[in-house]
C-alpha cells in the first residue's frame, strides 16, 4: 500500500509538471518579436532605398 501511494504521488507530480510546461507560454516575448521584425523590415526597406539612390 505504501509503495502504491509513492508511485501515485510520483505520477501525479510528473503530470502536473508536464501540464505546466505545456501550458506555459512566452506571451511577452512573442509580442516583442513581432515588433522587432517590423523594425527590421523597415530598416531593410530604408537601406534598399538608399542603395537605389546611390545607383542613380
């Protein structure tokens, strides 16, 4: 009976940890990542415009 309780407690703790890992998100980082990509796109566009001006 004691061994059954230990095994059950271990399995429950593994399930709880797995659910925390699966449901944990990076909401803060994902919003920052989209901002970074838009800035990179704008920077690339301005560099392309500058290179076209130099070519003329």
